[in-house]
C-alpha cells in the first residue's frame, strides 16, 4: 500500500510514476484524496464529541446530563457510521493502487522488457532435438497420463530418476543457500489466510489465480513469498537485527486460468510446482544492495547448472502490482524457441510492510517501515525441462549437470 501522505504531498509525481504501469482511465488520485479529506473531517468532528461525552460522564448523573450524554452519543454514532463507509471505500481504493515503479524501470508492458545480461550461447545440436515432454516420457522420468487421471490436466508425477532429479535440484538450491550462513531456512504452512494474501499483495487483484478452500477462508500458497512476507506481521523488528534473510521451501499452487498454448504443455505451465524462495526484511537505505545480492544469488544458481539464460529487467506494466522493480531470469527452452522465467527478483520497498505493519525503530527512536524483497532461488518446474532439452544427447540420453551428479550418483539419465 502507498503512503497517503506521499500521494497528498507529491500528487503529480505519484501520478506520473503510476502512469508508467497503468492507463490514464484507470487512475484518479483525486477520488482517493477526496475520501481522505472526508475521513479527516469526520475524525475531527468525532474527537471533540467524544471528549465532551467523557467530560459529561464525570459530572453528577442528573436527568439533564444523561440527556446530554445520550444526544452526544447519537451524534457520534451517526458520524462513525459515515466514517466506516468512507474508510471502507478509501481503503479499497488505496489497496487497488499498485506500487510506484523505481526510477530506472521503463514504462509500458512486456514489449518494453530489456535483456541486461546473457549467459552462454544457445546450445547447438548435430541431431534433431526432442522436446522435454518426449524426453521425460521416453526416459520414464515423468508420468503425465496417470497424474492427469489422479488430479486432472496441469499436473504431473515425478517417477524414478525424474523424482531423484527434482530432489537433486532442491538439494542443490538448499546447499547453496546454506553456504550463506546469514540466511535462515524455513518450511512454512502451505495454507494461508485471506489477510495474509492481502498483505503479500495478491489480493484484491489476483484472487482468481489462487486455490481457495470450500469455506473460502484459506488459500493454497502461490509462492512462499506470501508466507514469508507475513512472518513478521504487526511486529517492530530490532534495528540491530536487520537485515533478516530467509529462504523457504514450498510446493506452490496456481490456477493458471485460461487455455494453455500448445508449446506450454508438459511442465512449463502447471497447477503445482516446487520452489525455494529467498526473502529479505531490510532497512530502506540497504534496499537496493539487498536487491543486487538476491539477483546475484539467483544468477549463480542458474549458472551453476550451466544453462543458457537471459537476465531481463521488466517494464513497469509487466511487474507484479506490489513490486517497484523486478528482474527475471529466463532459461532457454529449445523446443519452444523461446525463454521461460525461472526466477523473479523483486523489491516491494515499503509497500508490503505498510499492509503488514512491519516496522523498526530508527536511530532517533521513530518507528519506520522496513523494505521487503523476494527472489526465487529457484523454481524447479522450468529448470528441469531446460536441463532435459539443453543437455540432451544424440542417443536420447541426457547429461546430468555436474552440480547435480553428486546427488544423482550418476552422470547420465537413461544410462
């Protein structure tokens, strides 16, 4: 959530920044400011009346005083009813406003995304390469039909060496994060409340992308970011303990509404996948150095697997609404003749912290909001297809990346 004082004091600048990521017809800050004026006005009317009632209550309770207290109470009740409606409208409109894009984030949608780094060349094959679905099926790594029988379209089952390869990836990720001793490992709950989804920024905009329980009170997590961002909710963190750095394992669940494109079959797009997520709570002045650290860690993980990928800075309109800046790592999937994201590195600044009321005391003893950042480190569901396709051999086997061979106990899949 944005700071209403920032909007009030810098209306034109805020509008200019928000227009990087949303259309003019969808943005009207004057409505928000008018509601804030109404809210303030009602509060200034209620407060003296409450003081009058309190003062009257201290006097001897004669008939005149009782009548006076009752009359004041009715006035307060009427004003509070108005205030409740105004605050509801105000909070809904404030919640719908996205974060301000960082200064170096360009305007527009994904057509304006910029490749800022490329690692390795695209793999060249002296044979007709297969897609990851055929490779996984031929090598008995993934069972798509039986998973669909159990759960429907958009699910898969890891089998044999496929399950071991998935687990090897997770172990590789976790061992990397363990080597950085200032990160704490966490396995959070996989179900979270509506309030938690709101604080992470997934509500109200992304409600339809989440799986909800029948009662509608809990949803399955779409990413551990949702849990980690709520871990210190309503807390004042000791300044000397910042930054707090976490990495968490979770299975992630997403509806992925809409028809799948032909090239997105297999594991590229599904309802369930495994991921390790990194998360920082930091002081505002250290926010961008934390961003650089998370980006470096994500890049090291992909490069450690020897995969060709691009680092892409997203344009404002392609960033998640809660994020001021996002850089994606996109691996090359040869059969798709394109790239797919395996990590998003994002800085929410104080947007999530305001929703979750997560603060620290500065050197002057004043409470200030922390900054929150997150990055995939990494998601497996597109890394595994990239490994199968980029490391496939002419005889139909797949060379296992060197970083994973110690976990697999072998050098090739299919031998």
